[in-house]
C-alpha cells in the first residue's frame, strides 16, 4: 500500500450515528422557559452552527439537542437539528424534528421546506408537494421554492405516467436492446476515436484488460463511450448476473483473498484510487462491491461501466451486490437516471434499470482453512470455518430467516419496495439498543446487537459485513464484533470529510482493514444530473 492508505486489524474509534430523540425530549412540555435557559440555549446553538459549518454533523446534532432540552419553544433549534440529521441521511429523524418545529411555530416556512426536502429524500414527492405549497403561501416571492414546487409536481406526474406504462406492459429492455443491435440501429459512430472492443472468433465483442485500461483513460479525459459499447458492457455483465442466485456463495481457497468494498456512489476518481490499492481482479484476488455504486456522485455511469466491465471479464472474481440505490425510485431522485439519459439516452437507462434487478442481494464469503485465531464467542459455520454474510443494508424485520430463505428470494425484474426480505437486506441499519426499532431513515427498521447475535448463531455466520452508512473512519466494528460497516466513498458528496475503507478477507477468514483519503476530481458538484425538487440541492 502507498502513503494514501493505512491498514489495521482493530476497530477504529468511529463517530457513532446520532441516536433516536431521547425520551426526555419527546415528553417535554412546551411550558415557560427561563431567561437563563434561553441564553444558554442560544449560546449552544452558536456552537452547533459552527459544528454544522465544519461538516461535523454528529456534533451539531448533539449540541442542537442540548439547546432543545433547555428551550424547546424555539422552532429554529428543531429545524436546525433536522438539517444536521438530513446531512447524516437520518431522514426519518429529520422529519420528526421538522414536524416538531412546525408544531412550535405553524408559520415557520423553513420548517415546511426542511420537511419537504426530507420527503423527497425518502422518495415521497407527493407529500413534499404539500409542504412546498405551504412555503410558497408563506413566502410568495420565494422563486427558488416555487421552482422546486413546479419541478416536484412534474416529477409526481411523470411517476404516475410511468406506472401507467408499466401496467400496460413494455418489452424487456435486454430483449429490446438486442433487437435494436440486430436491426443495425446501434452501430459505433465512425468518428469515434477511443478504445476499441475486440471481437472473438464468432464475431461477437469480448472484453479485455486492454480495453478497460483504455476506457478508464477515455473517461478521465471527460469522454463517453459510444452507446453500442455501453450496451455491450452492460449486457456482458448481465449475462453473468442472471445466472447467479440471490445469495452468491464465494469460497476462498488457499492463497485467494477477497476485498469487500462499500458504497462508492459515483465517485469515479476515488474508485480509481481504491482500485489502485485493492488491485484489480486476478486468479488469486476477488473484488466484492457491496452496492450503491451509483447516485449522488456525478460520475456514476463511469463507475458502473468500469465495475460491469470487470464483471464481464472476470465473472468468478468480480462480484457486485445490489444496494438500495440500484433501484428506479432512488435513481430518479438522486441523479443516476438523469446522468444515464444525458450520456447514453433513455434506452440505456432502461437497460441499466433492468440489469440492476439481476444483481445478487448478498454474498456468503466462506473460508476454506481452519481458523488459527478464535475466541470463546467466535461463531463458526457447521464445518467449523469462518464465514461472512456480506449485504448492503442489514438484517430482517422478523426472526428465523435462513440463508436458504435469502437464496430463494425472487429478485429479477423486481424493485425492493419498502417492506419484505429484499427491502430489509438493502435498507436496514444496526442500532446500539437491543431489539428492533424505527429506522432513522424513514424506511426499513434498525436492529440491535441481540438480533445480530441470534441471527448469526442460527445461520453459523462469523460476522455480517454491511455498508449503507457513512463512518468517519471508513469502517466500524459494531455489535460486539458481529457486524462491521464498511464505506468506500471518502469525503462523501464533497463535504462529510470521512475516510474510505475496504476489508480484505483471506482463506482462513482473517480480516484486515484498509483506509484511504479522498482524491481530487474535476470541478463538478455531486448530484449534477438530479431531477425534480432536489435538483437545486447538493445533499
């Protein structure tokens, strides 16, 4: 590893996600507040604002909470905490705070605006429309919000139109692309001067390492592949995904390692740095990308085409799990749909959207050598070996789910929705409290350490490796070592300041953690291709 990375075998002291609103806050009466408490709260609010401006959003939440405890009558404290929680992607909590601000001050336009943007983030634009309307009524000269209202109304109409089309039925995008190619409707432009795909003896295109290297340089020069080449890469990866089960089994033979990579979110230049640290797939080295390759970052097409090209070339050494952002509703909101259509057209986006449904939902990474390091609490497989359940989100809203249940989930052609096993796998988060609780995101649930231990014991799982959430150190070992979060998008959306990380697993099931910093990129802000009411926001 070079100087930009570090390795560790122990858990970092990582910033913990902000907690649920405390019972004390939930039961506070909106009675009189002393002048002394008002003054203390105002001073703490200033400190919280400074933490927010420094992108220390967890600290900002903590300080705004202190201000609220002293003076719950000030709606700005609730609204500001909602803003900080939004930055932490805790949209469910942020909705509660914005609603409380509205309760305290029913004419507080910013609180309605904050709640509207939260509804957009959890893909409920219909509810956002009502709050945007309220802001416009309170501030009729606010042209920015008026434009967001108009954009969100258009988005709602488009969603309704697309649902109507789906009911009528539309040809499978894979079949349609093959038809267009056969009809000669998607040829490589004669003026194209970039890397060339090779052809095999049968005249069909094949992927090569040389092409991938040339494609990456082409992308770094700010250029797009021809649409035909993009289709070939997507279809090449699809031909392997469609053969895999919803739970992929990956056994690490002696001398073979696997690097587990968390969310990348369209941060192409960070991905290239990451690949320089992990190395590309080889006979003795696997890559497992754990979902959320796209959205938010504005080079999502480059990220996904690079990953898919490696899948096409190395189908048994490149693995890609589905994340909650490999889904239509999220792509519509967070930029990938707009980016794919801008760079390669509507049919290409339709192809991407369908192929995303073929991505496996989880991967079982199993050691093949007996472990040399265990403790009395280590959970092993029935064969006495370490194994890891790698999934984007987490565990389930009910007990008793087995690996076979995951393996049998019908996924192809399906969106995750907001309940059921697929939704749980892609959306849930760990929590510090035992049992299950409401999700801070507003979608899915949170599961405690007792839930994790029970499930791992039932299924002979040494540890759950999941992604889905920023960790300031790039990774965090949680739930008494039974759940590890890994996140691979450093300085997430150009403002969080976190490190990225990946995890290396060997044939004995030993893990090593590697951290890395963000890499400079060309001047394009995140979510540059977002549509609807979020288009003017950089979240």
